[in-house]
């Protein structure tokens, strides 16, 4: 993996790590989710693994802390791990920073065996959700699925259930496109 | 011989709606062959078969490949052009000093196959590749709206892409199911009663929309009106 993190990405990641700690302190699950969406904008532009994994881990933390409680010991552990990752990033220790992000992922899945399935599902959902955001920004489905490491079947099915195609509508001539299809099948048996 | 090239999207939309069999009938009425490029086959069959999800769906696609309803395409010319198109498309937009990787190889293999085979059309459900071919300015506007920072356009590369793809006609799974409906292939699903045709058309269109076909609600309503008025 590349040792460098682009300056603009690093600046945003530091901000995100600081805000995430603040939102965990104040128990703002919604704000944590928005923070994850903010990070995914970088992921669409730079398509770097650091923004992608940060977006996924912040979203997963928001879901897990909703379940465990923002005043639980887990919340404190999560905050400490975020602070530690922030510290490494600010001193440009990129390998150390990435190890700490990896620990954040491990943390989400190591807390309780009985939640293992739920946590795996949360991480997977986070990846699919972030993939759909990247698609919403104008990146193709196949590229988004490649970036997040999720299957195209999963991503397509998820995107269909969102309002992406209604909210960022592309005006097309419906009849004209139907006529093209009709013209293709006007022969044969 | 006519040819229709499929991206993964329409095959996914049809399969997840239990409508993949419709391709058997449409192929008979097409008077030509249906193709999927090799990288698309990998997305549709090989990857899900190697995991636990969508495995049976992958088997259904694989069955259509064995029956030659879908033929897998792989030639050195297609590969070379797909790589060129990928390079052009992924060096067409820049944000904050970075080239945006907007598409993936499989999607460009669909376009390259259409160019090399002089295909009658391509079936694509996702929005970005469709816009790249039909309306790159709308794609620029979409990127500008959603990404932080100014989107600069490499007009030269976009024009080259356009030069390659200008004759490609695009349809989606919604149009495929509407043609199937018009041909009476789906009449066995009609209910008794006055609104049965409208119910069938709506069910088909919502089915493929909810599985990822890029169609807005407004377009969907327009299609329902087109199919059921008079």
C-alpha cells in the first residue's frame, strides 16, 4: 500500500477523526452517519483506501453505538482508538495510522461473539451503503462495487431501493428509447 | 447477423425478478445473438459462485450461457479497445488535482464489444456509462453537484470517447420487459379485471426499478401511461 496520504485527504481525515470523537461524546449517532457521508465524498474524488475505510468504520461505529449505548465502555474504547489514530495521522506516521484503523475494524468485531453476525452484517451494510453513495456522486456501479469490494448484485439491488434515480433524475425521451427497443424485436418468430 | 450486448445490470434486474427466461423468447424475436463480454460474465457468474450470495442467480445466468441465449465474447480487439476506452473515460474528469476513475473495465468492454461487433444496441441499466455515451455534459453536471471542488473536463478525451461510441444505441431492462409485455410473453400473469394490464406493467417496471435499473418515478409513470393508454 502507498505510504503517502494526499495532503487534502489527510486534512479531511484529521477533521473527521476529531469530529467523530466529539459526536461520540455527545451521543450524536445521526451526526456520525453524516460524517461518514462527508468522508465518502473524498472517497469518490480521490478513490483512496483511507477515505473509504474511514467512511465504513465511522458508519459501522454509529450503528454499533446505537445498539451498545453512547455511555457504554465500548463508546470510550472507540473514542480512544479514534484519538490514537488521529495522533498517528497528525504526526504523519501513516503505517501506524493504518494499523490503528485496522484495530478500529477489529474492535467492532471483537466485542462480543454473540453479536458477531450482527457486526459482520453492519460492516457489510456500511460497504454497500457507501458504494451506493459513490454511485450517487456519478461513479459507475461497477467501479463503486470494485472500490468497496462488494458484489455488483448486492449493490444494484440496494441502489434500486434508494431514491437515487428519482433525486438525480436524468431527463430522457422515454418513448424514443422504447421505440429503439421495439425496432430491435420487430422481426423473428 | 444482429447483435445485442448486455452489461451486467439488465441481467441482474431480470434475474432478481425471476424474468431471465424472458430473454429466451426475446432472442427468438431478435433474429440475432445476445452477448455478454467476458468481464461481465465474471461479474455475473464467477464472482457470485465463489461467494455465498446470489449463487443460485449466478447458476441461472450460467444456464443461459450454456443454452447459448447469452454468448460470452472475448477477442483481442475488444480487449484492446476496452482498455483504450477505460483510459479515456478515467482521464476525462479531474477533481482536486485527481483524475476521477468513473468507470470500470467490464463496462468499457460492453462499449468496446458494441463498437467491434457493430451491435444493434447495448443493454445498460446503470447511469454513469449511459451518460458517458449519451450526455457527457449531464455527467459533468452530476459530478459537479455531488463532489467537493471544481470538476475540470478533458474535452479532448471526452470527444475521443464520443467518437468511438457515437453510434451506440442504449436500452435498459425496463424497455426489454416492455417489449416482452407487448409481445404477449407475459400475458400469463394477467389478473382478471379492468386494470389487469396496468397492474402487470406497473409490477414489471417497479420490479426492475427496485433492482437497480436507472429509471426515475416520472419516467416510470410515463411508460405506464404509454403502455396502457388506449
